[in-house]
C-alpha cells in the first residue's frame, strides 16, 4: 500500500497547487493526469511495464475521487476463460456498483468478455452520467496493460472500438531506467516511510549507495525499488544505507564489488511454480496431508501459504503481508528462512 499512499498524496497535493514530492517532469505529468482522472468518471487506460505502479495508480485515482467510499474491485483478465469470462465479469460489475473496477492485463480478455466490457462502458456518457440503459451497474472502469494495446488492435486480437473507449484518458508510466533523475528522489521517499515503519533512525544513503542505485537498470521499476529499499532498511545498522545493504543489485552494476557472505541453508528450497486457475480457485489448495500421509505441521502449512501468496500476488510484499496478517519485516524474515527472499518483487 506504500505506493498507493504516495500516489494519493501527490494527487491531492497537485490538486491544492503543490508540486509532487518526487522529482521529475514526467511524474508531474502522471500526477496531473491522475488528478484529472480522479475528478471524473471517464474510463482510464494505464500502460506501463510490470512493477511501474499501474495498479497502485488506479487505486490512488479511486481513493482521491468521489467514489472512494465505494468498492474498489480488481481482477486479472488472463484468469478468465472464454467460457466463464462473461459470467465472472458480470459478477464483478455487480459487486462494484457505485465504485471502480480495475481490469488488469486487459489485453488478456477473450472476445466474449471484450464485448461485455464494451457494453458495460456504453451506458455512461463521458461525464459519467447514466445513459438510457441506466439499469446497468454504475461502475467506473480503469484498465491496465503492460503491452502496446494498439498493436494488439492492429493484429486483430483486441477490439478497436473497446480500445478507443478505454482510451478516453490514457496514462503511460515510463520505466524507471528512463527516469534516472528521479531514482534517488523515489528512494528517499521509500526510505523515509520504511524507516518510520520499522522504527529506525536512518537519514539517507551514502554516496556509494546513491551511485549504486543510480547505475542499476531496475527491471522491476518502482515496485522493485520499494522492496529493495525496504530490505536495506531491515539490514541496516547505521544512520546511512551503504552498498552492502543492497547485495541483490550490486552484482549487476559494473564496477561495484562488495562482499556478500553466503546465506546458511539447511536444504534447498522447493521451487516456486505457477498455480493453475483451478488450483487458485480450490478452497482446499493447502495440502493438509503431506507426502508421508501424515497431517502437515503448522510450519509446513505456513510455508505453503507464503509460497502460494508469493505467486498469487506477484511478489508484492506489502499486499502479501496484509493478506497474511503479518508485518512486512516478519514476512521478509520468513522469506529468508525459506530461501525465497530473491523471489519477491
């Protein structure tokens, strides 16, 4: 939720005439568009690489708008099959009445669901007022994608009319490597909030650590930077974060050499695998009986729950810790014990 809080704060700040706290003209552009979106009910299409914060921006738009007291519902388009897609989408629309529906990875919608989403957008005009078919749910729709959706339209995989309807207000999120001037500003914001959350007195980054963060390409974008700073705060024992607190990225930056002691490991961790849609929907997904036929221990069940959540929520530590009901520092410690700390986003 940290990114959601930051995005929401920036949108509200811009609304009152203050500049966004994170440096960079491109982020100022995003925040201004986010404020415009929050003030209306028109469809929004957010495009950005994985980890760039599309889901968080969608939630911030909802939280900063008039629908903030109503439901915010999200689902992955890729989880819908061609057969059950329309019925599940209909259910989500009903659940979201009066609120905001986020369709993640909208390019994954099968043709029947694309048609239904197009029809759901039809009853409202661009001001958000219900049209003649007002019996349908009053739902504000935001879609996100990490691909060039116009190319999907050209290839015939995505409806052109739906594309243009979603693009009533398009917002593109640039990758962090394309906004290197803002990396340290974002790192400072994450550091300030993470240190406060952990009750640590950390005042900033050493010059060497700043060079390290600035020289890394950040393939996981803002989400990876947030998690990296949080891990560093957990490891830190001084007033400044140093390169030794960033072992995961140091090996990928030319010229950076730090000693990384090998982590003790009693046995290799079980590999993380993708769960099928049927497994995700199975209410008994945890194996209550282990391979020997005995009831699984609480430790085994906990490990299963963490592994499942890590895949299901795509490594988003803040979401995983909230859904499991534990603190982020506790979650990170358990991930290290299971040998899974490198698998988080």
